[in-house]
């Protein structure tokens, strides 16, 4: 089983991917880390050099061309489900899980903003408004996931049970 974790930045995709992969005894693949390794630049550096449109194309190409093992847990970037046919592709090639969180919870978790190009210069109030706006745009994509879970204080054991349930 391939599991794709989706959700807004800061919801815990990378952390939950590691925990779930450990429980399932399978590899974890962080698509942002794959991009950084292949490009030799951080996501922020890539964004600055080439812009968002180029990054979204690279992200989609990486998603669709990575040599996934049969069983793995994949952490995606927060915007990945919202571009091209990425959500349809993930639903066709694995189980998708939306790690859902409220805007205030996300603000409280997004402390180190410098490595996140879309929010690096925002204070908490601006970030809250940005998250509300982006979630309103992105929910039409996120809610196409086969499983939607409240990610606040989510236990990896419970996530595994919900996936197998």
C-alpha cells in the first residue's frame, strides 16, 4: 500500500509519514527532500530562482516519476494536491490521507518561517489570514482525499488503524 499524506504546511505530514512508515515497516519518501536532493537547492532557493510556476511543475513531475516501492508512505508538499492532476494521480496510485488542522493550530506550529517561501515575512496575524484564505482555496482539492483525519494530536497508531479500517 502506498500512502500519500497531504495537507497544509505545518500539519505534520513529514513527522506523521516517518511515524506511520515505522509502524508499517516500510520506506518513507518526503517529496520536498527528494526535490532538494535532486536540485541541490532548498525549496526556498528554487522558488527564488525560478518562481512558483516552475516549482509546481517540478513538484508534479517528481510526484509522477519517482520510483515508489509497492509499500511506502509519502509526505507531499502542502500545495502539491492543488496543481495539475496531482490529486487524481495520487488517488489512482495509492491511498490519500488529508491531515486536517484548523488555522489557529497551524499558526501555532509554523515558527520557523524562513524556510517556507510563501510565509517567510508574515507575522501571526497575517499568517492566520493567509492560512484561512489558502485553506478556502485548497479544501476543494484536500477533501478529495480518500481519508480525512483531524491531525491535531494525531497518534500514528490511530492513523494506521484508520487506513486499514
